C-alpha cells in the first residue's frame, strides 16, 4: 500500500516542522464509496471521534453520510457544519443527563444505552426518542476489543427494551460492536444471530424493533494485511440474510477507523538512536512523536503501525521504538519486532502509515511542554 | 490528609462544570519550604513538566527555586515569566539538535545526556556547556519506575564523561532518577554510592566533576501512606556523607510530583453506575474524567489516587472505576480494590485527591470531542 500522489507531493514540499499528520480527503471519499458499494442497503454513520476534522465531516456529508457523535462538542461541530439532527445518532452509552437534554433540544432522536440507569436518563431528558440497546460481544479477532466496559447480555437487553415504552421511549433497535480494527469478517455472524433472535422474542411480546446497528470494526491497514471491504460486505450481508430472512430491518454501520485510518500519514523525525544495555542490549530509536503526542493506540502495542523510512531496502536491525517524552511508559514498540534500517540516522524523517484515525485529536495538550499534533487535510 | 481550607472553600461555591482541577498554591510553597528545610544544601530544580501552570512557576521562582525544563516550550514559558537562564537546566536526555541550539542561544548551559549521540549533538549545538550524564537505576520501590528507557551503565558513563572535553563540553556531573513516586527513601543510597565511585574514578583520570543531580522521586500521597519529607532528607544526606565524605559536590534535586501532587484536587461527576456481567459481575462506576482526560498515570493502574465522595462513611461495595470515553481501555481501576459507597448516585460529585501532578497538561486535545481538563490555581 503506497502513499497517495497527493500525500507524496505534500511531503516533497519544503520540510515542515515534525511531527504532523497529513490526510488525503480523496482517500476518505473513495473509502466511503467502497463501503457503500459493498453494503448498498446500509446507512453509514461516520464515527466522528475517529477524526473530527471539519473537512472530513463536510466531505462525508456531501457524500450522503450520517454521523455518530460521542459528545455534545461533536454534535455542535456537526450542527455548525450544516448537518441536520436527523442525520445524527448519539451512540455513546455513557452520557450525562444534561448532555442528553442538549442533544434532544437540538433535535437528535436516536440514542444508545446499555444500562437501566441510562435508559431512565433518556426517558427523562429525551422523551419520545428512538433508542437502541447495545449487546456485549466477545470481541475476538479485534486488535482493539470492546467487550467489557460496554454492552449487556441478551436477557437484560430483552428486559429493558420491553420496559422502554414505560419510560416514554420508542424501543427501536439493537446495536453491538465487534471490536475496533476487527480483522475477521466472520465475527459479525454470531452477533447478528443473537440480535435476530432478540428481534423475534421481543416481537412475540409486542415490541417491534426496526433497526440493527452493526457498529464499527472495519479495519485500517496496519502491519498485517486485512480483508477487503468487499469481503466484509459479503460476510455481513450473508449473516443478515441468514438470520433475518425476509424480515430485514434498517441497517446502520458506524465506521470510523475504516474510513479515515488509511487516509493519513504522520511524518516524524528520529531524535536519537542509542544502544542501551538496560536489561537486554538493544537499539533504541526515539521519535519526536509518542504515545502522548497522538499515538495512544500503541498502548499495549495494540495497534501496530507500518513505519517507512527513507533508507528502507537495505540491512535492518531490530529496534525498540520510543516516544520523545520523559515518561518511561512512552515506548511505542518493545515486544513487536520492528526491524529498521541499520544506517538510520538521527534527523531522518520517517512516515507512520495509516495514521488517520484516533491520532490527531488524541494528542495531549502539552505533555512535557510539547504542542499537540498538527493536521493538514489536503 | 484533608483538603485545604482554600480548596474546601472553592468547592463550596456554586458548582462549576466538571471535571476540573483546583490547585492551592500555598500548599506548593509550603512543600517547597519543607523540602528546603529537609535538604538545606540542595538546589531545587522544579520539574516544570509536572504542572507547568504560570502561577506555580512564578510562586516557586519567588521562593528561589530553579527549574528543570523538558522542552523548548517549557523553557520559553520560564523566560516569559522572567526566570533567567542560569536558573534552568535542560534535563531531558532526548533532544533535537535544533532545540539544544535554541536553549544554548537562550543562555542555558546545563544539559543532560545519556548516549554518545546526544553528547555529540550537545558538543555541536551547545559548545562549552556543562553536561551531566544520567546513570540507569533499578527503579525498585517506585510506583512509576524509570529504569529502561533512560540512563546507562557506569562504565559507559565513565567513558563518555572522559571524552566530553574532546566534544568541547565541560564534564560537570552525574544524574540518576530513582523512579517517580519513589516510596522508599533508602533507594538513593545505591545510586549515590555508584555516583561517588564514578566521581573518584574520573578524578584519577583528571576529570573533576562538581555536580550530583539526585533526580526526582519525592512522592505525593496516593492510596498508600508515604514517608515524610524529613525522612527523605535524612536518607539522602546520610548516603551523601557516607559516600562522598568531606568531598561534597553541588547537589541538585528535581522534584515535580513531590511539590505539586498533593496541592491539587480534581472534582468529577459520576455519569453512570451500571451492574455488568461481562466476564464477572461487578458494579461499574463511570466518571466524567478518565485516562485520556487528565489521568494518564492510571495506565496499568500505576498511580492509585485517593477518591472521596459525599457519601463516605457508610456501607461500601467493590467498584470498577471507568472513564467517560468510548475506549475500552479507558478504565481507571479494575484490579485495584476501590470500595465506594453503596448509595453512590449518578450525578454525585467526587474528589480525586493529590491530583496536582501529571494531570492537567496531559489531557487529550479533544478525545471523543471532550475538551481538556480545566485548572484553577487559587
């Protein structure tokens, strides 16, 4: 996977101060169309949190996308960009009641919940809204699983959806999240089966659901190869037909990483190369970006970015990659093998590929005095 | 350890939007004097990175403190506040050559290094400067060890300090860091012994060192009790006299957390309480602050903050504490027991005690759209 012509052109211009993220908007639009092509019957709700840049939201709005917001500032940004409330969902399951009221006042009427207390808050602060309830999934196959902090078992979901009307809400659907960066398209099958069974159970109780929210999970291309978007489309639609038959509900997908991840490249600089013998002998390569400068997803070495250097192609040596701050914890990769060119030099500029998601807006305000990551959307 | 009168007064005023950090400047000054009292012969270099608020830097400057900066923005902030360059050290061992040149141009002439490449950079960009070399330590007894990413063995340090003159630098001293939040005052002894031996070895080679930088490590009061500042003073000075005899070098201490940690309190709100059965049955308590909103030191549950609630004193239940974001990783304490009041309610305001260090400036720019932590210095 090569960098786009636009990004290559941008990086060939007189050097800008590193680190920075450059993001090619064309790639985002291209990926959006690819997803719509693979899943034509699905409404895409872009997960704004993945990269909330105005340019991205606007470009996706022009393509017809809807938007999933995780907070009031994200909703306000969408409103400011001219997106109507009926194209937004508030899919985060942990919300202040005052924030629910603000979203309701702005016209949003599609909300997620995954606890009794949250449902009660919704009933008070957003009466009459359509709600969907998030099931827990195993999160197998995901590099960034979402399996414990959110969601509940199908029995509890059944009970709460049956009671939603009494709270003054419209029980509208089921959601789940198979885990971010889900590299196995077959993971949707079990969750869809469970959702379909719940649709039928509730239908027998007189509660008719209309929506299945298939969550996020579409991957970016990190160190390991990932299946094509078409394969995800096939797997998801096969499972939908298998479990829902001819009673297909409205379908929502919430890609974030899958739309913007591959569209961005971070350029960083090698600040220091040092042979250390602390514990074991190793070559340490220190970059001017780290966990706290926009790469929080390297915590636990979960997300393994592809890294390219101007000296690729020759002899390599195993390297520990670390960030620039005083924090011992600010090490990017110590256990994941990262062979880097033997002749890598201090001052070299390297590229962190597929870094468009969960980076820019996740940098610290001024960790060690370091300013946040800059982003150029081109 | 109670909250100060000033903080209690501040928190009793009409409720401000949470989360926020309130920091009592008097407590910082008081702790500074306590450190100077326990270690009168030591020059204190406040580690600005712990909390770079202008008010803190100014108050400590008025007390006579010097400052350790980790980056050019930190240096520029000190310059802006009227602190002269001879009261600053650039103690971070991983610096861009262009940043070294900026610091040198501003008049800083005291720099750290812990690699051959860094020493060479210093020779080129800050010729004539005084340099000290960082030894690696075991970091035992520290809640936040600093034992791998930085520092080197005594043999390598000896070799490089002996060569520093050839790089156009003044070999000036030794530094080490026993680990942040070091709860065992005896941990300085072994490092001081090693440093003293190195002083003597180099002296025989005609390299006369003048400075020992004893690093940071003074703790704040988290969940567990910590020794008094006086005990740290005793342990450090006992070790200094034991190993340096009547050849005492200039001594520097770089407290950050130890000066500002206990001076700050974060007020946060309970957003949701949910019984979950995901894996094991547990009560989850979600706050409006988490790992990415200013509590990065809860990664790995390393720093265990004391948490107080308005309902303390009655029956408690074990609770998993989580942050407000969509990240599964944004869980504060899952393995550390946090019994919280059984009757804790959504909407309750809780206090995270001793949260003055490594919080405010470490919040993400807009994680999930959430604005960074606010700080009120009073």
